[in-house]
C-alpha cells in the first residue's frame, strides 16, 4: 500500500509538471511521513520472529537436528551475548524505501553516490556501516526496495560464485536500458519471451539473461577470444594499430581522452576485422578527404561512449527506472537520447560486420582479415549452426561496442599514473628497451607476445596491477547473484536471487600502506609474501587482480583487452617521454574522473620523442 502511494504521488507530480528540485522536496515530505510508520511495522514483525529464530539457532548450535537456519542480525547479537560462537562481521541493514531504495542520503545515511567521487564511496561505506551491508539501489538490487548486499572479503565472495551453478547471473542483466534499446531496435539477441524458458514467464534472451540461451551465446562469443593462445594470435595486428596510434600522440595532447577512445577502437577493430582502421590518425588529419573516410568510425566511438555515459546518468536517478518499469510506453528525454546513440552504434557496427561477411563470401579478404576473429566466427557459425547468421552479427556488434570504453578507461589510468610518476615510467622504459632488443620482432624493433609477456617484462605487469589497485575501472570489483541456491555469507543466509557486490578495499588504509602512492613493487613476490597471514592478504586474491570480474561471467574479451592495454602502453613509453606540463597537477588528487567504467579526465600531456 505504501509502495502504491509512492508511485501515485510521483505520477501526480509529473502530471502537474513540477520541476525536478521542487519534486524532490515534496517527495521527501511524503517519505518522512510514511517511512516512520513503515519502519515501526517492520520492527514489530522482527520482534515477532525473534524468539522463534533464536530458539532454532540454539538447537542448531547444540546439535539438535539438521536445521540449516542461520540467525538474523538481531539474533546474532543475542547469541553473541549468550556465549554462542558467531564469527565474522554483523550484517548492517541500511534504511530503504520502496522504489528509491537507499538513494536518498538524508534518509538512509548512505554516502553520496556520484560519478565524480566513486572511489570514496566504498571506503566511506565500510567506515560507516562495517564490512557486511545491505542497502537498496532500484534497478540493480532485488524487489521494490532494490536490496543488494555489499561485502569486502573475496573469500566470502567465492561462496557466491560457487553457488551460481551452470547458469550464473551477472551485472549485464541489470542494464535494463540496453535491453530495452536492443528490443526496440529489433535485435535478435533480446526478445520478450525466452524460447528456452519452461516456466511460462517473460525473460530476456541470450547474453542478457541466464539459462540455455545465455550459455549458447556466451559459448559462441568466447570461443577464439578467451583462450590465452588464441588471444596472443591477434597481437600482430594489435601492435600495428598501437604503432599507428602512438605516432600521432602529440597531435592529441590537448584531448587525450578522445585519443584513448580512438586507440581502443582501432586496436579492437584489428582483432575483430583484421583491418587497420587508423581512426586515431585520420581524426587529426588536415586533409578533408582523409578525415571524411573515417567519419563513421568517429561517429561509432562517440555514440558508444554516449550509451555508457547516459546509462550511468540514468542509474543514479531512480525515477528513470520507475518510469520504464511502470510506464514502458513512455520514453524519458534521457532514455530517448540513449536510444538514439544505440541506433547509431547498431547501424554503423552492423554495416561494418555485414560488409565483411559479403567480402568473405566473395573471397576478397587478405591474410590479416582471414586470421581475424570475425572470419573465424563466420566459419564456426556455418559449421555448427549453433546460432544464426544474425545472432553472430549481433554478438560481434556487442563485443565491438563494449570493447571501446573499458579498454580506453584502463589504458588511460595506466597512462596517467606513468605521467605522474616519472621514476616508474623510466624504469618501465628501460625494461621495455631491453626486452625489445632481446625478444622483439623485425630485428628487435617491434613488440610481440614475448616482449609484453610477464616473464620478459615483469615491471609492465606490476604497473598494470598497481594501476588497477589505485584506480579500478569499475567501482565494484564484482557483482554476482545467487540465482540457484541460498548461500551463507558471514554467517547470514542470503535468500536465493539476492544480488551481491564486492566492494573495493585496495584504496583503504586499513588494508594497504600509503594507498595514494603509486608503487608497482607492492606486487612483487616479496611484496606478496610480506602480506601472508595478515589482514592485507586479501589484496592478493585472484578476484582483486583485474577489472574483468571472475567466474563464468568473466568478460569474454578480457585477454584480448589486456593485450591491447599492454601493447598500447608499451608503445607509448618506448616512443615518448610523457609528462604533465601543468604545474598545478602533481598527484592523483589533482585528477578528476567521471563515468563508469571510471576514466580520468586527462589533463594536457606533453610527449617528448625518445626515438
């Protein structure tokens, strides 16, 4: 009833044309009046159940029966006070409200969640509420309140991962904006009814769901991409793209963010199509004819980034999710702008893909193109018929779309750290020169898999790991859902269907010394050994190593993306001495950031030739 009142009130305000600021103030008055009554009701219900749950917990503790009941937070307090052994942090439930969750800090006490201060959120959350928290984010969490759990222990997160079963859930299921835009654009990857469903319910299809449809699409997409040997096979083309992009770095010194986006697109296209797009160089060409040849590529990159940026903006405003949930026929201004960008991405991307398929059929591909991921996908699709031709094209489009933003964000942060820490940059340069001379192709002048490998260039990988520690591309290390079973985390039984996120601790002084200092040496064998047996040991858990998640939902393009980042950073450091000319920018505190994947707003950089 309270939830219905909230929905009707918001609708009334919208119909009356109330502006945003005034609507928030009026809505807050309603929340204050109804929230208090709602909390009183919940407290009474909790008290009614407390005696029963305490008794069952005591029976379980003393061996009476096989009950799997795990006590609630209130019960744990009582058990601790009575001497029962209960370990781990206590679940802290942040106040939530229907439809808005905990997104009103004045009511919930939750730290302010803004794109420009994401790295502070988890530290403030942990300091205020502890290491086991439940709060609400509508659209991401579960139910009307958007309940989701946050933990900081990767060993506990591993329990959630192991509970996923054959058809795990993932964050991509929560991107309702993408699903809706794809559905309305006619994508074959999304339908209102999953053909593999047997429960009669409406489901999203394939990559955006969990089940046989997801497994079929995921298996096809990751084949030839996730395997380390297969990923290394695409490096020659990626290196050529990195060389071309690095050669024009000084021309992009005033807009390095755009430069990073174009380099990511060019490198991924070399993997996808086996073709050198050269968008990074043509975008700064003074020749109108040359610049016009790649105009569509620039439009694709701009639109792809637009989808990410608008998705992030909508996720911070619960009203967007509510409007889509209860008034699916209505398109807000933000959503319409996102759909326009998605339509641009889809039109240009599918045109590139189908043109490639036509050239494949006419046997017009060169050797690099024949070795591309898309050529291999065409062969696999026709040999197995596990997916249709259109499904293959749409899957490759999704890979191309998401391959731009994440790669550019991680590469950008690596570049910023090296520019701000010249001693680390010089140490990396010395290592790369030595590795190139010893293992490089073309007489020791060109990068290859050996040169950027961990054995030959270990410091490169230490820098990559430290950059992820200090400035991860995603605020949450992992998002998982226990879609098939209950799971016990920190002594609490989380219901089936719960959403669990692992927060970042790698910027927290309780876990790491001088977290604001960029010190790649933290990750040497000696550094790892020094943390054994301490609280900081969790920093070395596999779940903390990179931004690509873990488990069956790990990013299928993670190995290709890692190779692209290593190649681009290596090429830039070999070619240029990179610095920040602005005297007011001396540390990471002087660098602002935005969006998710989180990317730095890179200041002007200076590129001095090393060649």
